[in-house]
C-alpha cells in the first residue's frame, strides 16, 4: 500500500476529525431520542476520560476501515518484525533519555511561546487523572491508537512510495501537526522522528507502541518515587530550565540506547548467518 504526501495529509484529516463528527452525531441523536432527559448523556460521556478511550479506538478503527476500504490486510502489519531483546532494551533506554532531553527543548520553546491558560488547564486536567485512568488513557490507549495509524498506516505507506528518510521526516511533521498546538508539536515531531525510524528499521509495530508508551509514562516513575526536578515535573509561573545534570542523564540514556540498537543490528546479522532469527 503506497501513500502520497497529499493522501497522507488527507488520511490524517479523516483520522483527526472523524471522532469530532461522531461526537456531533451521537450528541444530536441523543438529544432527539431522549429530548434532553436520557439516563445516560452520550455527549457528556464522550467528553469523559472513559468516553475518550472508547472514541479513540472506535475512531481509529473506522478511519482505517474507510481508508483501506475494509481491507486491513493491505497494511501488512507486523507486530514483532525484526526486533530482539537488544532492540527492546534500547528502545526503553533511548526513549527515557529522549523524553528527558526533549523536556528541556520544551522549556526553551516556552520562553518564546508562553503556554496559554487554556492549554495549561488541559494539560493539568490530564496530569491530575487517577493513576489507573492515566495509564489506561495516556500510556496504553494513545500509543496503541496513534502508532497503529501514524506508523502502521501512514509511515509504511509513505516508505513504500518514497525513501525511508523522506517517510521519517514527513510522518514526524504530520504527527506533530495532528496534536494541533505548538507545545506538543515539538515533542511529537522529535519523538516522531525516532519512533518512525525505529518502526521502519525493525518493522515492529510493538516497538513503536513501546517507545510511545515509555515516553508518555516516564513521568509516572518520578511521581511514584516522589522525585521532583525543577523545570521537569516541578513548574513555576516563569519558565525554569531543568538542571544540566538531569539533561546530561537524558543524553547518557540515549547513548546507551544507541549502543543497544547497534548490538541489536549485529545480533540480527549473526542470527541470519546461522539461519536463526530472534523474533
């Protein structure tokens, strides 16, 4: 399945706005059927975290079904691909490091583009979700849904038509754009470059999902252990940079991850020489 640039953009438009259309249809249907007195307010439910989870899975399923004309097999998804234990460990290490590093990039960005109160409230509401619901919504649902669409459909489709490098850059740009705000765009773009490279290199959708999940869930580790780092998970009214040593730790994790990726590639070649491939 090959995808052009314009088609990739159109697919993302369908994916992003289809759930919005579903909300309007359900809300209108609920109002007509119940005359405003339904036991379950569909519109209100859709706007809750549980509703967002349901809508995310339904939205991506319908979007892909429409795009592939009810033929998901055209996507030729491979969950494990060419991954091995070194790729898994490297993904975890590199993603944690990238998460820390990008956090400082975000601090720099906010010097030039201070976050509005509207977006601050949105991000605050997400961060204040109960732990279990946060994990289900942010660490599980978002990675599964977004990677299935952006990497499994868009990135692979672009890579089948253009070069790997072109597919990586354009997919990352689209991934940043669909978040529809400047602050998440930077993080999503940088993270998208890595995750798209990871997926197109290994053909392992599970690795892409793992990377996304680790990125979204790293904050939880700090919260569980009560670690507070200014500029990272402790915010002030004015922008504060995180300590240099914390950013350095992030870079160190990335170096370790890159080393493990190199070992993973070498292990793959060795396994191929002996007619045995770890999947």
